[in-house]
C-alpha cells in the first residue's frame, strides 16, 4: 500500500482493520445500556426526576451503538492480537465515558471532568470519589455507582483470564494447568470461561447481598455494598464509607470475607467446583496472600493494642482496613492515617501489593512479588555457585523466561508510570504526600490515598481538573496492566 493507492482500496483496508473492533464495542455499549435500565426503572417507580437523565442517557448510548453497528455489521468477528490491544483499551475508555452521562444530565449534575472521573473510578473499580453528601442522592444514582463497579469487576476477571494472556500480558498463563498451550486455546475457551466466571461472580454477589441485609443493612445498602465488595471497588452509600457501620463489627467481618473472596483467582473457584477441592488451599499465590495479610494484621493489631486501644476493636478495624487496601477495595472503617506513623507507612507499602491474578483486585498482584523473590534467590545462588544450574519453579511449574521478562517489564513500567504521574501532579501544585499517594492509589486502583485531602477521611473533589484527568489515565493504565496501553504508544505497533 503506497500513498498513491486509490482511495477506494485504502478505505476498504481501513474498514477491514477497524470494523471488527468497533462492532464488538457497539455490543458492549448495548450491554451498558441494559444495565442502565435497572436504576432507570427504580427511579421511575419512585417517581424521581433523575429518571429522565437515565432515560436520555440510555437513548444516546443505544443511538451510538446502532449507528456503529450499521456501519460495521458486515465485518467478521475475528480479531488479530494487535486488534485486541485496541479493543481492550477503547472499550474501557468509551464505556467509562458513556457511563458518566447520568452524572452530567441528572443530579448531582457534575461537570464533565468530575463525571468522567467518577465513572472511570467506578468502571476500573478504583473507588476514588469526588462526591460529597452521598447519603442524600437518589436511590437510582447510588445503585448506578454500585452497578458500574460490579460491571467493571466481571469485565476485569474475564479480561485477566481470557484476553490479557492471549496478548502475552498479565499473569494468568502461569496458573493454567496446560501452560504450554494456553495461548493457542484461550480464545476457543473464552465462552466457557466467561459463563463459569459469571455464574460464580453472581452467586457470590447474591450471598454478600443477603448477608449484609440479614446483618442489618437496608436492602439498597446491602445491594450496593454486595456489588462493590465482590468487585473490590469500594463505593459506599455514605461519605463515611464503611465507617457508617463501625458500631456493627459483624458487618466489618462480613465485608472482610467478601473483599477477600473477590481478590482470589476465579479460575481456582472453577477448578474447586469441578472437583479439585484443594485448588484454593494449595495454590502458592493464595497462600502468599493469606500469609501477608496475617502478618500485617498481627503487626498493626499489636501496635494499636500497645497504644491503649481495645483488642477486639483493634483487631476488627485493622483486619478490615488492611484487607480493604491489599485487595484494592478502598473501603475505610476508620481514618487509619491517625493511627500513628508506623501504620501510615505500612498502608502505603500495602497499597502496591494487590490481590491475586485473575481476580477483581488491582495492584501489582502478589504473584509478581513471589516471582521476583525467587529470581533474587536464584541470583544469589549464582553469585555463590557461578557454574550452577538452577530451575525456578512456582506452583510446581517451571518459571519460563517469558514469564520472568513479563514480570520485570511490568514492574519497570508500573513504577515508571507512578513516578511520572506523581511528578505531573506535583507540577500542578499538589503537595508531596497527595501527589505520590494519589499517583500510587490511581495506578494500583486502591481508592483513597494519604494525607488530609485524599486520605480515607477526604476525597478528590478539591483537586484541579488537570489532576483529575491525569488520575483517570493512571486508573485506566493500572486496570489494563500498563503494557496493554503502553504498547499502543509505540511507533512499531502502528507500523504493523
């Protein structure tokens, strides 16, 4: 193809490359509109004027989806790997944009920047918010915030299990029983994986909703918190987050269990239900996460008890907040930045960990720390035995060179992204704590940062608009495992 190729052939080539991508995206927009019907119906029943905003938003989304489908319906739904990179990034960006429409058109009538920030935070299950006075918003808006995170949660699992491994991004190839042929067979199995994952996800969500309801929450609060617990999103129906239930410790323990459930690999749930009953308890990634949580909970519980706090109250709040941060849920039952200097530094470190690969959690994921530790141990062995031959094994499988390369590459770009984002935020006038913790919490998809402004007792409303857009980019990059977006920024990708 040259610059002198007739325009007809060039346009036909462009259509062949791009039409399948946007055909699939239009289907996802329709799914988004169907989910939006739920709060729309609730608002109609309650005769709330916000129903109009949701109705108009649904029509706008369906109109865009219909036009896109009409232009692309002839395209075959067969994608090459390079098209999957575009599909993955474009779908998350456009869905976040359309999901913000009810926030602009209805109460609280946010600015475009604030609405996009809230929807990106929801869809990526980050949990950062710019809203104040959430208790006074309509039931439909509260439900929509929970639904956005719930949708994002199931999308994250399917993306992590079925799509990113196909693109050689993410860590789930390491946990497949047939790791040697994972890349070839992942796409034919996508339908079965998605169906089984959705069944487990819905079931756990219903159990969470029922547990919260019987535990004393209203049905609306139980529904929203059930969805945001399993999606490890962290949106709550109160400015105080889960602190609104701090006097009901049984709810904090329930939430701790469901947040942890969302942070475990869903592919192991599938194996467990198919008869491999030891799948969860023998997985090296799960064991590593549980050991880390127990060590951190023990350390900070002892710290609080030595400061004179009640032991049960200390254990309850420490367990809840540590699980919330490590699983990147972002709930807060207390302002843990007031617990002392040791807890503040500990929570900052825990922000980077994340849950397991193939879960709804963000962060670096626990397996990357484990692989890095094994690589470091091997390097020390080589220093002592220069001619030795050592095999790194993880979950009884050898860690291949491509897995090691992906861990190193991801870790490098992960911290470079946080550093660049923090530097950009500081250039906008944010102080060191706000800039650094804001960048970290965005890329790790945790939610609250540190300090008086964006800490667990604050929110992101007072940040300048430019900072909010930068944080939106950070949230999307963190959710898409960094490299999925970075590869789109390279000239070599577009030369293909």
